C-alpha cells in the first residue's frame, strides 16, 4: 500500500498449489497489495483442476477464477475440486472457516487442518448453512455446471414431442373432438369446453412446437409457455385422462420454465453469449431432485397400504413373462408377494435416498433403470418410464455430459455442446466476507419459492381432507397423489336406469353411452357430471325431466364385488360438493377384507371349466340378475348373512342361510334380496356348457385330422370336412361352421407363431408408430389449411381424411370372436 493508505498496484496471487508440495491447500483466496482485488486467486499447473473464485479485500468479489473440473458432493449440492484437501465452502472461506471434526478451527491458507466434516461428506454442505436464512440462500445459489440440466431439458422436450401424438391424443383428435359430436365430458372446472376441431389441432401444434423448442433450447421461455398452456388446458379439460405421470409432466415443464436449463447445448446460447455455458444456481438442481424424490418416496409411502403389503394390489402381474426368471425359483404367489409387491415397495421407498448419495448411486441407477424398463413393458404408460430414466442424470455429477462429448470424435465435437468449463453467471453467488454479501432480492425470492414448492408437493398428496367430494373408496382423483398401481379394479356389472319425470316410463342405457371413457365408473364427481349431461341429452330423445340411477358393481384389490353408489338415488338431483363427503356413496366393506384369502382358496378348488363371482350386498338392497342360456349349470351359495332368492318367472321365493345354496334356472331373471341386518356375502358358481361343448368338438376335429394324416383313419372324409386337410370345398357343399371356426383358430395360431419373433414384433411396433405419426401430421396440416383457406367440399375433405388414415397394405381381417368364449353371469 502506498503512503496515506493509497491502494497500490495489484499483487500476485496469494497462494499457489503444486502437486509436488504435500500439505499445501488446494486453493485459497488471494488479494493484491493494499487490499485491492487482484487477479484470479488460484493458480495451477497444467493438468491440475481449477478451483473456486478469487475474493478481493473486504469481502469484495474479485476476478472470478476459471472454473475447472467441478464435482457434485453427495447430495449434489456443493461444488469443489476432486483434489485433496477440500477448500473452504464458497461464501464462507473469508468470513469463518469451517470447524474441524475435533472442534479446532481450521486456519485458512494452511494445509494442516483436518478434512471436511461428516455433514459435508454426506450432504455436500455444512449443517450450519441451514441455520441462517442468508446462509441458506447462498447455499441454494452456489454455482453449478449447467450440463446435466441441459441434457435433461433436451431429453424432456424430445419425450414430450413424442408424447403429443400418442398419449395426448393428436393421432385420434378428430375422434374425440369432432364438431357436433354428442358426448359427455368431464372437465375439472365446469366452464372449460373444447375448441372447434380445427382450432384444437392448432392448439396441439403450438404444444408440439413448444416441446421441440424446449428440446432445442430455442426461444426457451416462450417455448415453455407454448407447451405448458395447452398442456394444462387439455389436462384440466378431461379428468378421465388424469394419471400420475401426466401430472408429473406438467410439473416438470413448469419447473423447467423457471430454471436456467437453456445454458448448455441450446440454440439460445449460440446467439446470447452471456447465457452460453454459464453456471446455474444450485436450486435449479435441488428443485428437480426434490420433485423426483417426492415421486419415489410418496409412492413408497402409499404402498405401505395393507392391500399392497398383503399382495392384493397386483395379484396377477406375476404371471407376466418378465417375471419368468423369478418363477424358476419362486412360486407364483411368492413372486407376487416378494418381487412384485415387496420389491416395488422397497425400491420406491429407497430410490430417492440411494440416488442422493455418491456411494449408493451406482447401485440405485442399476435397479431404477431395470425397474423402469420393466414398467415400460408391463403397462401402457407412454413416455413415463423414459422420462424417469432421464431424471437419473440429475442426481449424477453435473458435468457428466461434458465427459461424453469429450469422448466423441473431434469432427463431431464441433457440432456438440462445449466441453469447456462454464463461465460465471450473475444468478449465482460466489462468496464474500460479509454475511449477506452480494445477495439480491431475486435470490431471496428463488430460495423462498423452492421451499414453498417442496412443501406444497409434500402436502398435496395428503390434502384429501379438504377436497372430500373427490374421495371415493380411494382418496381424491387418481393422478396427483402418487398412489401408483396401489389399487386394481374389476367391474362385473354397470347398469344405467332412466325414468321419465312426467310419464314415469323406465328405460335402460348402454353403459358408456355418450362417453368416450370408462373412468367415470369409479368416481362420484364424474357420475354426477355424467348424470347432469344425460339429463340434457335425453330430452332430445323424448325423455322429459329425466331421472338417472346408477348401479355400479366393482371389486377393488380382489375383494367382493359390491356397489359403489346407492342405486335408489337420482343423481341428477343428488347433492354433491367438492368440500363435503358424498352422501350417496356407499362405503367399502373393509370388514370383509379378511375373506380374500378364503376366496382365493375357494377359487383354487374349482376345475378348469367352472368359474365363480363373489358378491357382497347391503341390507335392504337386492341384485337383479339374468343367467344366460349358455350357463347351463349355475348355482348360488351363501357365505355370510341371509338372502331371499326370488325367481321372477316362476314367482317363487327361497330363503337361504349361511352355508346353503340352490340351483338357478338358465335363461331367466332372478333377484337376490339381502334380508339380514348385516351385509350378505354369496357366490355364483357357473359352468359355460356351450363353451365346454365347443372345445370338445374342436378337440375331436383335431384328433380326426391327425388320424387321417397318419393313416389310422381309413374312412373317407365327408365333403364338408375336407378343408381340414387343406383341400378346397367341393362345389355346392356348405362349409360347416365348426370347421370354419377350427380353421380360423389354426390360422390365428400360425400367425402368432410367425409374428412372435423379436424382429417381427419390432417391425409391427415401428409400423404402428409410423402410421400414427403420419396421421397426426397429415390431419394437422388439413386442419391448419382449413383455418387459413377455409374448408373444401365435403367429398374432398373425406378423401383427404381417408388418405391420412391409410395404413399401408390391407390389414388382415380381424378374426371373429369365438361364440362360445366363457363369460360370467350378466349381473
């Protein structure tokens, strides 16, 4: 310093690190003489990684040092060099050095202090950084490499672009939103309605272009808005399409719109140098990691449900070919309990934690990757499995994409994102002497938003005590609670009855009339919307002031079939509110849950031709049932309670106690009244005699053909049986229907064998996707042309739609269904 305190010229770096000098610190802060900010505080020899940024005197940030090989700590938070020993945390080094494990303060600038504490080794930061708000804000704004975030952005945009023609429905948009179509819809907000068809295609086009813009990082913020606005509009427009992964896509898109995900590998970076390859604050990663952690962990907590732990949620999934290796050493029941249910529970509960820590991350990546690859084959869940695979990279070191690019040929690297270290960003905090040095209001706002968002996501899956009107046997609408695959349902019977309010005339509607989905059967709020829609449509068919009654029978997680709603209540005039419980919703008979083990034992005792249906009903209600003539041997047996069986045509009543049963006449209606004070339980046993006789006749034809081929059958075949040997049918001879069915089954079996190879399956998959994307593109161009130039003549428009729907060569005719396929009684 000059006389009188005048600052002198900048001095040399205060500390240098040489790999050959043991015990010296990896980096430190440097000052020019007289306290003037000097050049970069850290110097290194070629080949050694860079570390940190320089800090001038008085806590004033000096010239940033060139970022080098940064590494994410366990928990992916702090940034440091992979060379020992660790430097003091940024923003804390000049103010107060971190304490040593022994409690002795480590002196900055010396290499004799102990290593980092347990919290830093495990979490990447010291716990004291959470004790003050300004420390926490600085922690969330530590500079991070943007490479992993940019890679996830590109993958997410690509997957969403592929999702638009498929699960979002662009490929069959005209079938869902055709102008003038009489259909009942189920929006979350009553005022939402679909646009005209051509405008819906324009909306999907905007959403698709937004997804492409996210992938490329082109006009990034605008692309996020272009994707999110149509996406959430379509999601809120139709509750029947709600599921957990569609909700997750909307959340991830919302988060990306707020993050600096366009700072690596983006088109915007080519034209905006200040954004190109610039640091992103830690909260950008923390927010996405927290969201993925919540998806896994809350899904695991939901699987602590007794039905999942008991192995009743996915009881038949263990039969899938993917679990064949497990069935080599385990029974099907043990495979279901230990692998499907036990493995799913353990993985969901532990995946977030295992991905968080460095030591367990490789193991987590193996199991999580295997898990999502299996799910992509087990369930029709669109891009969900691949999206979750893309999130794995968020938990790894942020610079991992640079390593991949560096391994590419040099000629290719010119077209790929940079491998150079990232440049400093004004959004990050690079430290300072003062406790609150350099923090800006927007950084405080970002930290507050991160906390509030995570808390909201933790609260929402358990917020069903507020929105009680959406609760049924399970809480809330399926889609935002992360209760994935916890509940499986089987519907045995759905009956819709209408009554004319003026004449009293009663009629019945086909289940699903005027709808395009079956999700309404399980949700009271959708049943209310459906009944209101029917009350508006039925007057067009001469039904005045219609009253609508639903009788929905469903089994959840292998329980008895039972009613969901009271069939005596007119749902058009029934009360419903999103904030209060639904009064006409019947409770799930959980007291009968222990019967499931016995029901499985009863089913195991049946032969291959006998089937059963287990029923539970409430006192004062009755079940009206019709036994098909195909079910020539049908009986009813009471398991609990007391019932009265009314044979309608014979005008006879039979009272049955627990353990009693009776034979039921085929081709007739009967009613089963529950007369006991508690719910009754009974079972139907039925044999499809028509199907059994058909199988016996087909077996005889197969044996006859074999005898003719091996020469043991000497008698000539009748003309109508000659097609069994591949011979043409004689002129004038009628084709036997049984022979025709036999030949169709043979052809179907041969086709399955021919198409069962991996190459054929891949060919069918690619062909199906090609024509789906082709139809999506052509129908979109037709709609945009209609908006720009007007619609052509109907004949020409029909030709254009037919061309767009063309699927190549003529597909083989779909085989007719076997007339004698086993069916349950029509409840």
